[in-house]
């Protein structure tokens, strides 16, 4: 799909196509639709990023709360979104040892108690060892620092999801 096709999408089709580029936050895509036309994939990504940046801190934390725990209950139950399931599997979150699973669960719980939102990291850019290390290290951050870091990770996830949807071949003119 090229950028002119993106711009021609109806509101419903746009939200259905891009509604999960920010995990379980189709309202972001719905709001960004009105900022069309986009001149490129980068412009679409920038519009989403700008929308997120314009949110109050509580809205940013809301975005973070929409993310599942890594290697958590949703993965075990098979209730992750398709995108999250693929991303977590690619990072090895579905192949943890029992010890790694216990450590991940404990760290996820500690993180959520400390910050009030789940740990977010772009799984597609990390492996399980780095994710475990980052989770352990980031538990030491201040809340504002971690909220900002989490939002930056959300933007990385968004960028990769947009690219997956739109850059399926070299012929796209985005």
C-alpha cells in the first residue's frame, strides 16, 4: 500500500488497518486520521508521535497500561494481540526456562508496583537476555524517567508495526 492509498482510506478502514500500531490504542489512530493527507510513512509516524507527545502525563501512562506484561499471563493464555504474540516470540519470551519465567514474573510485578504501569520495551529490537537485564535495571529509575523511556519504546514499536504494514515490498513509495 502506498501513501496515496493510505490517505484514501475511509475512517473505518484507516482505524481497522492501523488501530494497533500503538498497542490496544485505536483512539490514537482515530485521532490521527483527521491529520491526513500524509506525505510519507515518516509523516504518518510523526503524526502519531506528535499526538502521543501532546497527551498529558496521565494519557501517556494510559498508553503504557495498554501493554501486556512480557512473558506474562496473556502470552501464557494465548490472549495477546497478533502483533504482540509475534514480537514476544521473536524475542524468545515464549521459550523461557522455568527460572527465567519466575524471574520475569517477579520483575514485572516489582516494576508495576513501583511505577503503576507495565514495563515496555521494543521486543523486536531485543532478545530475552537483554529484556531481563533492562527490566532489572529500569526498576531503579524514577517514575518520570521511566514513563518517558516507556513512551520512547512505544514509539519504536509503532514505527516497526507501521513498517510491517506498509513496507511489504520495495515498490512502495513511502
